[in-house]
C-alpha cells in the first residue's frame, strides 16, 4: 500500500490552503507520527517525528475518530507531555485520514490564540465537517497515487512477461509505425533498425508489409508468412504471424510475432517424442551383430560425420538412425526422415530443399520450407538413398560440402547445420559401376558405415524380439499371452524372414489376434509360415541360395580380413576377385 509520505507535497498544499482560508495553523502526520506537512511554527518542523508530543494524534490514529481538545496541556491525553500545564496551544481539532477504513494519518487545526479558539468553539460543527472533507481529499489523493503505482507496477510486470517470450513481438499502428517491441524482437534486428516509430517497410518486404496492414481491416484476419531476416549475426528464416489487436473502439493496432524455424523444429521434436524417442536399448537382440551395432552407435553418436546404414528392408535402419540422433548433441533438434523411394521424383526436390513463392505453377503462397531447413541443428535421415535420382545426388553432395542450400526458385543461399544419416538396402558399389550412383557422393556419405544383418542370419534374436512384441500387443489387444509352444518357436526359426523384423512383428500380431489363452501355438501362425515347409524343400535345390549359404558359412569361418578372404577363396576353389564379386552380389559383406 502507498503511504502518506508519497503525497507529502500535495498534503502541504492542502495545509497551506486551509491555513490561508481559516487563518489557523495546520499540522498533518502519517501513521508513524512523522510530520509530513505544516504551516506557521510547524512548517519548519516538517520531516520530524511527533512521537514525544503528538499524543492526541496517537489516539486519533488508534481509534480512527475525530478528537476535540478544548484544554490542551490539561486534558488527560496530554499527561505524558513535558509541556503539560504550560502548553502554548489553546484549542485543537484532529481528524483521521482514513483509507479503506484504516487510519493512515491525521490532520489537525491548532489554535495559539484565545480568539482562534473562540472562533472554532462557536462554529465547531462546521469546522469538524470541513476538516473531515479535507482529510477525505488527502485520502482520495492517496488512493489515486496507489492506483497509479499499481498501473506502473502492472505495466512493468506485463513488459517483463512480454520480454520473457522467446518469440519476437512487435506492435504497430494501422499505418505500420512501431509502437512497442520486446527484447527478443530487438535482438533479431541490426542496431538502430528497430526503434519506436520505425515503419514496417524498414523491416520487411513491401508484400509482407501489405499483408500485415491488411490484418487491421478485419478483426478476424490472421496471416502467417515465411520471412528471411538480416539479423545481427546472419540471415535467419522466421515464421511471421500478424493478428489484429481488438479493443473497445475496434482494431487500433496490430501484433506481429516472429519465431525462428529451428525453434519451431525443437518444439515439434519435443511434442513428437513418441516417434523419435528410441534409444540404443530399443535395438533388441542377443546376437554378436546387434551388440556390436549398439556399441558402434554409442561411439558414432558423439561424432558429426555422415553415417551410412546398410541393411535389407525391415531390419530397423530408421530405428538405428533415430537412436543415434537421440544419443547425440543434436537431440534437442529435429529428426527429419524422408524416404527417397516413397516420394515421386518430381516432388522429392521440393521436399528436400523447399521452394519460394511463385517458383512454379501451383507453388503455395509464401513458399515452403524443405526438410533440410526443418532439420537445422538436428538430423536428416535419407532412407533408401540408393533410389535417389542422379540430379538430386549432385545437390545433396553440394549441401554436404558447402553446408548451405538453395530453395527452388531462390537466389539466396541458406546456411544449414544438419547431420545426414543415409540408409539403403541396395548394392551401391554395383550401382556406381553402372553409373546409377555418384561415386563422389558414395564416399561422402560412407564416412561411417554400419551394416545391419538380416534376421535369417541372427535367428538367436527371434526369442527376445517375440517377447517384446507380445508384451506390446498384450496391452493393445487386451490379451494375456505369455508362452510360445515349441512347434511355434521351431517354425519361426525355420523361416527365412525375407521381411526381417518388420515381418516378424506382423506374424506375432496375426497370431495374437487369434489367440484365446496364454500360449501361441502352430495353429495361430499365418498361412505363409504354415506352408513354409514345402517352400524350404524347393529352396534346397536353388543353386543361388545354395551358393550364398556356402559362401556365407566359409566367410564366417575364416573371418572378414584380407587374409580371411584369401583363405575363404582358396577353400571355395575360386579366385579372390571372384569372391569379392560374389560377396557384393549376395550382400554378405
């Protein structure tokens, strides 16, 4: 609460006005008995304490009621005073200054002559009313001061809240002149570029300014645009949002917010952890292969170099990529995945690099941001990079080398800080020999290679994967399956798993839907696994399959080093060059 001392100048003016009119001295004190105003002999005592002589004032402050002392120096309230019996005051009227039913001070009329005392005594009721009104006037001034102090405090608090916002905020009038901005907005622009009364045309392009001002004509209008700002440090891509500020008199101003793309990416990442929340421990398996992959991923995550993950479809290449991302220093950034096979060739370039407004027929107004920009400060996963067209391979190579991109239709390079993890199931070496994959891009993405073996080569992992899938489907399907029959398990081990882990998951889901008790049996298997025995008999006479299995066993026996390959070639009765070709052909190494 504001104290009486805050309006002491006003109180002094009131005191002097009263003294001039009634020809009697005035004294005003606050609730601490500090004299804040006075006339006549009390004027030079303003600022001093009244605690040793203001006994009448003490009683008024205690009770909150007026007091009239006709015999100062003799009245019982004057007993503690040193001037008792020899007081110079002849008559005294004191009224409380009440705010919200609480005495915050007191105002008194003090007579020093018998004539003054007689005048007040004869018109006592009128003087009491007059003094009460003067006390109310001072109380109103105090309330006004308290209200203004509250406004100042609220305004300061509101500004503090606005300055805490991570996004830049600018308010402008309907002509485009800046009214207010927060600290985040100030940090975005070069020195002296953003000041009160700056016009929007100094900050944005004419088209953006026109779009912002259009918002002021419609209370329901809101626009979002993509803009590029010349910040204090560099060029930055922002999402601009403009909306009308409605008031009692209608729309008088416009609010403009600016948020960096990479900040939006971090928000999206935090809200989509269910999609990208994998860790290395989610890569399940007890085989040496899986354990080596987990250890390699932990080391690779600390690096910024490009990773190439190779493996058949369904082996978990994207899960491994997400795990590496979430272990890395980029985990707060976006993980963006794009399948180079799933998107038509004509659209893949715009998905990766984005485009400017008007870049081509049908281009979205305001343009579009590409996956590279969305993944800034994060990771971009290029799945099935072996299926990427050659002209895009050249652009990807340039991004990896120069760390900047150009949108379709754009002329300004945009810097990006992105770690690329690529994946493929194809034999890139054969594709290079045929001219289907760029050799320079191959060496640029194959900095850290990681191979994921197919499930048929690590069948010891089937049991733990089954347990994991069963636990998940128990919750989703409201089942209580806990066991696998021996025959069910045997059929899983005998199967070749062309679809790898993804196919195993589908087989378990199919079986879980049919199960009525706690055990999955052979009867719950899908038809293709039930018929697998006949297919296996046919496979025994397939020359390519026999050759692959033979080479694989020999390769595993002698190891993968140079000497191991030489021993394997000798044991197989073929030349070392032939062995290399067959290893590549069957995707063994």
